[in-house]
C-alpha cells in the first residue's frame, strides 16, 4: 500500500503538465477594465498629462544617439527572444508580445529624450507588453501629484487627468500579474521586469501610506482621489491561491484498478503539490525578491487548499479503506514525503504549515481506524479457521513441505495480524503500539477457538483417511505460532504462557491421539512381565523396544522439536508401565538373592530403555534415575537406608504416586522376606514433558510415617507387625529442591 502511495514512478499517470504553470488565460483583476480605460483616455488629448515645458521641447536631440539606442535595444530584444524560446519551446503565449512587436515600438523609440510619453504612447507600449512603460507612468503620477500640490488646476481637471493615469495602471497591472500568473512560461528577463515593477509599486504604496499619515494632521483633504495603496502584492498572492485551487482541483487521471476515488484524489493532490513546490524552489526562488517569500506563498496556498479538501471529506461517513488512506496522508505521507522531502525540507523549515486536520478530528479518525481494523482482523481469522476446518472434514490431504506435513492456517493468521499491525504503524508508531495490545487479545481468542475446533475434529473424524496427517500438520502449526509470538512481541513470560496455553493443549491432545495405537500395541506386551512372574524380563522388554522402533517412522513428518517431545512421552510411558507391572501382582522375594536378582533385571532394563529413548531424541533426562533408584531400594537390607531412599525417591518423582506404596510394602512376614501385594488401578502420573520439581507434601507425609516411633524398626526387623498401609500421594507442592533429600 505504501509503495503505491509514494511519489516516485507512476507508470499509469503522467506528471501534471506545466507545474505550477497555472492553467487558463490571465484573468482580469477586479478594477477598471481595458474598455473603460480606453474610454477614459479618449476624453482628453495626450498633452493633458504632459507638463507644458516638456511638451514644447523639440525632438531634435541627437538623432545619432537615438539610432544607437535603437540598435542596442534590437540586439537585446533578440537575446530575450532566444531565451524566451527555451522556456516556451517555440510556442507563442497569448498576451505576450513577439520579438517583432517588441522591436516595432518605433514611435516610443524615436521619442525625443527628456520628454515624457503621451497617454496614447504609454497605452500603445503597454498593449504591446512593454513593461518599460512603468517608469514613465510613475513619473506621470508624480507630476500629477506635484501639480495638485502647486495648485492652478481645477479639481475637475485634476480628476480627469487622474482617471487617465489609473486607466494606464490597470493595463500595467494586468500585464504584470498576467506574467506572474504563469511564471514558468515567461522568459526570465521579462519575469524580472514584472517583479521589478511589482516591487516598485510596493515601495510607492509604503511611501504613500507614510505621506498620508503625515498629511492627516495638516490641511484639508487633497482634490485627488486616494488610489494607493494599490496592493498588487496581495493581488499576486491571491492569484497564487487561485492557481493552487485550480491545480489541485483538477480531475485526477484514471489510475490503476482497485483504487478508490478518494485514493486517486489524494494521490493527484500530493503529487501535484510536491512537483509544483519543487519547481518553485528550483526555478522561481532565484528570480523573486526575498521579501516576496515566493516559496512560502505557494506552500501556504497549496497547504490551505489541501487541508480544505480533507476537512470537507472527513465530514462524510468514510469506508474502512478511505479512513485508513485519509489518516495515512495526514499523519505520514504529507508530512514525510512532501513537507520533509529532500528538496523541500530546508525551504519549508521556517514555514508553519501545521497539520492537514485538527488534532481532535485526527483522534476521532484514529479511534475509528482501530475499531475497524481489529474487527477486520477478527473476521478474517475466523474465516480462515472456518475454511481450514472445512478442509479437515473433507479429508483434504495436507501439503508436504521439506518432508513435513504443512498447513497454511498458521501462515494466514500470521499475515492477517502482521498486516493489521503494519497498517497501524504506517500511520504512526504510536498507533501501532495501540493496536498491538488489541491484536494480542484477538490472537488469544482465536487460539482458543482453534483448539476447540481441533478437539472436535479429533473426536468426530477418526475414520478419515488423512486423519493422522491432518493431526501432524496441526501439531506443526504450533511451532509457527510460537515463533511468531516470540519474535513479534516482547511480552512477559506469564502473559506468553497464557497466550500459548491453547497451543500446548492442542499439541498434547494431538500427540496422545498419534500414540494411542502404539500404546495399544504395547499393553499386552507389558502384561507378560506379570504373566511370567518376571521370568524373562529382558526378552519381553526387547520385544517392547522393537515394537516401538517399528512405529517411529510414522512420526517422521512431525517437526524435529515435536518429534523429540513425542519421544519424551514414549519414554515416560515405558518407565511408567514398567513400574505398574512391578506392583501389579503379589511378588514374594524370600531371600536377599532374589532381591538382588530382581534389582539386576531392573537395572539392565532401565539401561536399555534409557539408551533406546535417548538415541531417538527423548529430552526426558529426568527419567534416567527412576528405575535405577527403584532397584537400589529393592537391593537394600538396612531399614534406615530404605527409609532414606524412599524419601529421596518421593522427592525426585512425586508424580509416581504408587511408588511409595511399592516401596512401603516391602517388609511383611518372616525376617528377610519381601512381599509385594497387588494393587488395583493404574498408576496416576502426569504426562507432562517437564521433570518434577522438588519435594511434595505427600512425600513429606511419607517420610514422617516411615520415621515415626511406632513404625520404626519393629515391623521391618521382626516382621511380626501388620503390613504398612497404602500411602497415596494426592497433593503437589514443592517444599524442597529437585534431587534433594528429606
């Protein structure tokens, strides 16, 4: 979006022609018209405005000198004509004299030196566009003022002569402002002449204002009508404002498909303003006097019209896209790409243009944008999940990417959220920060919806042919979401855990589903331990390990991290089922040799399970000591040592809640005899991937019971007391450190 809004390279649009060579012919300014000027000048002879002495002078001052001047002016005119052709590219502009017309003023050039031209001569010069007539016209005005001050002429005569002077000024004003209205189409020398006339008129306005202030305390009012200040500079600035309105108000060219009318209008105004101001800086500023502040005049006029257009547009109910585009221009593109562009930043630094819209209106538009964008993100994510769920139920096989099952859902959701964040940040970074928290809330809600939809699929679609592949693809999605949250947002750990908890549930349910068949195959194999009374535990365990190894390729399409976690679940299952089988049926160990033999079997089996699971990527290193510690408890003969090892075991593995039962019921009957009574029900364990932390309350209770005076050495040593009751461990809560002793 931002690239299409930039001002560099629009193949579908041509630059606005002649920027800021303002369209239309020079307009007449609201004073006396040329027809009225001609009528006024025809009421008296040309000698009416010429002083008597000068009118009687003979035109015989050096014809040779006049010829030299004529030759010099002819050369100069040809030079201006060639320079003019560079800017106009051979086109003759309406209202501008040709070189022939400039040279054709034979009457004024053959005029005797020292004599002011007549009204007809000045009128002819001005109609030909000769701005040199401004000097003699100013002299006539001053002579009229001197005649008024000297007296001797009637008031009617003075007013009649003044009307002729003002009629000539109307012609001069139209010529000067006409050139300044299209400044880039005028030759530089003629533009300088027009600017010199305008500057001179401004000085005369200031002088007349000072004289009027001084005369206010003097005699009565003058017979002449007050004609100054003429305020041509204000008229020029008004023309600049009118030109800006015409330039920016032009109908934008047909743009690329997909852009709204508002977008095309903004793009046209932005490009036109930037191009025109750059032309003013490069071509007009060197020619204009500094006091005219030409860059500021154009910038303020363009800015005012741009702001007016935006303010009018903001009054209407805008679409979501137009609201975004409006804010984008007001807060980003206009101040950064136009006002602070490389060519304009230095020139506009001292010009206080301000914002295109008032702050209150901007805040209202930003609130509307945030609401629209969050709603749009929410709807798009819901639609993406709906389409993905339909593909599940239609048994569409997921894609394969680098040998992994792949789903586009995570990519779609990440793009939707990223685009919403980027749109807000493209306006202002502060707006991007505001929308970030709202998007996090919507992402958390989406992940919960995602988990519910996945659980429904797990329950209802087990018969589909691509069922397992779809489950694997959704488990792999969790990695993309997790990486996106970690890289995109730096959020506290507790908030991150809350945000990702639905993904953890989804992953856990998916892994359980994938392993359900495998664990079903292993169940009858584990039963052989008790069916054979542990006669050949090594062969049975090898068969179990072989069965697991044969099924592992089924999980090769999982991402590596999830395949390792799945192997950790398998590792936990093997250890847990092994312990369950140890306590499943009554096992009597009458001699220490039998105890040592069973302990040896357990150690050998523990080493085999650990080696197999570690080689296949299990991260559950916390399980490595579970079976060896159990073997050590069986091997021990000293009751005190047994108590300590039981407490240690409960510290390390509080989730194995039947371990205390197994370890506590090892002394019953005759001395040296260990009896392991059966226990109904499965061992309650957690399928968490993380190792247990610290000592549980139940473990502390077990230790207290084992070390109490009534349960000390008596039952263990004599074997005459009742067997120790089952000690369930229903509570969790760390009161020590993992691996520590009670």
